[in-house]
C-alpha cells in the first residue's frame, strides 16, 4: 500500500470541526485508530475498524450534491468505500469510488483537505464481523451532470438541500455538504 498512516494522520489533524461535536468525536476516534491499530487502512482490519473514503460531489452548476442509494445498507449516502493498494492518495480513493459507483466525471477537488470525518457502524455480513468505518470525506466538483446507476448504486440523483429530508440524508452528510458549499 502506497498510502501511509502518517499522511492520513496529517489530514485528520488539519481538519477543523468548528463546533461540530460529532465530527470532533469522530476525529478523536480516528486518531486513536491510527495510533493503535496494526493495519488501519486495510479493509480486513475489523477491530475496531478501518479507514474509508467518501466523496462529496457538487453538481457542475447547481447547489446540489450527488447521492446514491446504497444496495446493502438501504440508505441514501455519498459514494465511497475502501482504500485499495493501487490508490496513490486517500483523496484518490474517494474519487475512484465515486466514479465506480455512479460513473460521475470529476473535474477538480475542492479544498486542500478533508471536509468531514464520520465514524459509523457496519453490520456483519458473511465472514466480516460488525466493525466501524472511520470515513474521511473529500470534496469534488463534477464536470457534467451525467451520472448512472451501477450494481452498487441502483439509484443515483443530484439532491439540493431542500431534498435532503425527503431522502433521509444523515446529519453528518448534511454538515459536510454545507462545509463544501461554504468554500
């Protein structure tokens, strides 16, 4: 794996939760994971979990974010997933996942670091036990509004803030999106 724990730690240390208690708690938990876990970037590290990366993708010309209906969790979420060995950076992980899951075309990252941190539980499945995803959120702008369904995302959409309640978008996603809109 080319991504170092130190690089992840640097992004987490530079993130400013700005009064967001849940993000501050997630930041503290993720720091602890990086300090004490043997392989915190590996998708096979389950106790207590591992780093994942998610993309907050802005519509190319409208105040909307990209959402996908997660096939396993049955929730509207941002695209994201596990760090792979060939990802050069954690931001690349988020971009790759967004492209794979929704076929979005990204033109540029937004900002220099992460726009959110969220630690959440993932239910057991097959041989994988219940574990935590320490999710680092990265912001991007889409080049076109074209998105598409995939096996992992049976529904995709662009959602404005007034749509988020209808889609039951989690508060951590709403906070991260508002941070991006403030750039």
